[in-house]
């Protein structure tokens, strides 16, 4: 997901100032067999938990997201990454729901990850941090949800990797999830998605500053991370949105330079996106999270998704959304999920939204998306008899 | 696409379409229902509220899907072909083709798929044999435009023009049994001479066992 600047007006009402919180648990067993000791989870919450503790919605973030999904930190202009969707009267209406978002493990924004201090050595983990998977991320989030005293989440929701976590939640803890919203997601990473991630990883590891991941006492591999981000960013856009946004416009010149200097607007934009990203993201985390994405397979290697959904409770609801111009996670991948759910007679709505914004469409202000989510949650809450605050 | 047939269908005093009322009446409480071409979800919502069905719809027009979800209805955005294929046999008690059969390209395939995934099929369509249509064609020599067939030849979503009689013959040929039938005239339900007098026909169908 990209860094977007959306006008204040389009953002609408906000939850206001928010605070990053964190909680540490003694251990977390991982899919790889390793055990993370201890594990810290950073999170934010918006809205109020009702007396019955039944109005909680867990938001899951994408590759480059974090726990800061909505509102503002004091002294900062930039709101959380899903400010368009979370707030009073918005899709995830904080007047009605208690919204939680946590940083994934392996991340670099407060939860345990390769840039955290290993208590055994007093130094950053680097590559000694164990590999994590999407189901490990979800297992960590379950610790948090249990800690917050929430027996059942009204919804788990996210886009891209967030959507994959939402699906994983539904399959791993079906009794703890009333509904699942997965946007621009997939049941398993395709060879093309793995390929793009691998190019990003190679760019980071080819940077001499990377030094086997042990760079925390020196200059970080910013050049490599920036290239990884540039590649990623291209895959989040679309041919149409790039033509609209940049065309073949030149940057600060009237004719091409006939040299290797910066010529086109799109080059400048990508360089800027790459550069900005290095200021807020850890290169090792990029390696770990892209690996977690590539390992993701909801069927657990069984290959037959219909069987995965077989034991889900009848009253669990799904909302699956894809975007017409998303070529990174194309609509057919969402449909595979929907068809497997339908094959089990499960309650699942599916929409392929017309959009020219590619994969990143879920991050942009979108009235239809707001309306879909708002009503889907409303129906779920009514069916479950949830009292809304 | 994007036309709303609904407006032309006669309604009862409460503003509910007669064909919908018949369908709500026919469907057994608590059954599983699939509405093909569910539009904005009006019928499904009524079935959920009045018959506590477990309902789901398929709709191709994106804006209509949003309205249906806003009504609390479950919808698949797509066409019948891809939407139906993934359901196992007998996934539903009823599959509804409300005013959509005449718009479906592969009529035979859609109907046989509907009868595969559903125990019963409810199909309704505007009657091309209505006396007004016959009269217009005869008297003016032009393609008829009536309350139930409100389109010009160049903008009609109806790619098949059929009469009640056509449909009855068709069901015989396809080994489909008509369990019940229901007809709506220009303003209200009717029973006699439907092929001449009915603006719409609604049929409850099942696979013929004989």
C-alpha cells in the first residue's frame, strides 16, 4: 500500500488524537517451530467497547501499514492509513463500534520484529528474529483480543495482506469471529506476486549497507529498500491510473535530457515514494513480511479451499471485495474464495468494484466502499443482537 | 442493462408487486433461496422478513449490488453462468428467475442449471401474447410497446420475446413440470385466458420425474 495524501475535506470527521499502546506476552509459538520470547504487540483502539463486549472490530493492516489506522498523533499532520474508512459515521463507524488495529509481528512499528531488541543479547535481532507467517500474525492478534477480554469479534477486516489475515482469522478461530471482510486479497500468493516480492528482497540484500541484516549500528540499506518500494508501488497502481496521473510529462524540463538524469514525472514520483518509505520502514521487516506473504496459503498446502471452509459456522458472514483494475491481486483471486465459501453454503457477498486505481483502491476515499462496509456491519450487528454504543 | 422493469409491474394496495406476492406466498418458511438477477434486493428482503429464508442473490449491475447490501441482503456481483456453476446440486429449495429469463442469453442452460442447484425454480416474464401487444403489432405494424413491454426495439433488455403459451410448450419439451402458475393482468391477478389477458406470468417449476 502506498502513502497517499488525501484532502482533509475528503477525509471527513476523525477520531481525533490517538495513542499507540502496547502489551507484552511471555511467548508466542510460531509455524516454523521457533518460539518468540517475549512478544510485544503495539495497538490502537478507537470508539468504545459496549458492556457486552460484542461490538469490537479488528482491523488488519497490509504490508507497509501499522497499528496507526485512524486519527492523529499530537503534532502530526498525517492521519492513520485508513482514515477514510474509520471514524464517526464512516464505514467502520467509531460511534457504534470498538475498533482495534495492531502492528503485525515481524513489523517495525512497535510490535516484535527484526529491529526489536533481543532481550537475550541486548542488541537488535536482525536475521536472528524467527521467520513469521500470516497465521503467526493472527495468533499474536488473538493474544491481544483475548487480553482485551473480547470473546467474539463482530468483524475482522482488512485489505491486501490485511484481507489475508482476516480470512486466516475466520478459518483459525471461527468461534471468535462473527464476520469477515477481505478486500483485494487472495487465498494464496501467486507466482507473479512471489516474483515481485523476490525482486524487492534481492534489491535490499544487494545493497552493501544491508550486511546480512546486521546494519542497525550503521547506515541502513536505504537504496535497496527504496528500489523494493518502487517496484511494489508500481504493482499497486494501474496502467490507467499512471496514464492519468503522469502521462509522459517531463519533470522540470521541456525536452528529454539525452542522459541518465531524471526525465519523466513518473520517475520522480517513484523516487520520492521510495525515499519517503525508507524514513519510516525497516528493510529487514520488508524481507520478513514479504516472505510471510509468499508463504501464505489459506488451504495450508492442501490446495482445496472448499474443504478449509467446511467446518465454519453457518451464521458466519463474509464480504469479499475486489477492484476491476487490480492486476496484483486480480478479481479472479477473490472469486476463488467466494466460490469456495458458496460451495459450503456460507453467507458471502461479493463485489467487483469498478475502479481505475489498481490494488491501492481500498486506501482511497470511496463512498461505495464506505456504504458497503457500513451496511454489512450493520446487518451483522442486527443479526447478532449487538447493542451499539 | 440498468433498466428497471419493476416500475411496470402492477402492485397491490400496499405497493407490493403482485408477482413478488405470489413468490412470497409460494416459498416455504425457512427455506434456502437463490434469486438470479436480484436487482436491488427488494424481493429477497421481503422473503427474509416474511418467510425467514436463508437468501442470496446474483446481480450483474454494480450499483444495484450496493443497494441490495444496504438492505441487508447477501449478493454475488457477477453473471449467472459463473455465479451458478460453483453450487453443488440441490443447494437451494428455490431458485428465482424473476423477470430475468427473457434477458438471459442461454435460456436453456440457465434454466437447467437453476433446476440443478434448486429443488424448485420460480420463473416470471412479461407476456408477449398480451392482447395489447398483439393489437399494436396488427394495427400499427410496429413492435409493441406496452406497460409490461415498455421498451423500444433498440433499447429493450428482453432478448427473447415469449408468450405464456410458448413457455408452456417449452417446459413440456424440456421435461419441466409446472407445479403452479400465476398471472397478473394490467392491474391485478387473473385466472382465465392468460395468454391473451396476462401482462406477466409466474411459474413454479420442478424437474419432471416421469
